[in-house]
C-alpha cells in the first residue's frame, strides 16, 4: 500500500516501543517498516527506500551510530535519507550533532510529539527528494 504521507523506517530494539511507534505512524497514514537493530535496517534499505528514519541510538548487534556510518557508505538516495533520533542517552546532544539528525526526541517520549515531529520532518524530506 502506498502512502500519501510518506515512508518511515523505525529502527528500535525494544519490541513494545517499536510496535507502538509502527502502529501509531501507520494509523496516521505513513507507510512503516520496523527493524530491530541497525543491521536489520540496512537489510530493509536494500529493497525499500524510506523518506525518513526514526532511529534509536542504543541497540544490540548494530547501534544507531554504527548504522548511520554504514548508511553513509551506501550509494545514492539511501545515504541521504534524513534521520530523527529517538533516545534516552544522556550524551544524546553530542551524538545527534555527530550524526547530523534533522530532529531528536527523548525517551520516554510523548507519542503526539513523535507524530508531529515525523510529520514536520517528512514534509521537508519529501520535498527534498523530489
């Protein structure tokens, strides 16, 4: 199903949080894929190009920073997909700056704020992609 609102890749290792985010964004009209770590996210990017990535920083297998570094080594549009950081990490501000995220949200998060931030960043991401 194609979404008029855009495509979002949620990268989150905690099942409850990932399910809540994926369901809430889908209910808002976004097409959503969910990966449980950076390595799964890279696999998703091989066959599906999102407009935006909602990325946790602290995950097993491949964390958010390692994912971003790997994403940057990929060719074409995949390397340029904007990222929103979602993290409880204390040093989040420095890590967000290092990744160059378009926005960041704290955990625990307010779901309405996540949806608003994704919607706002999606408008910019989709207009940049065209």
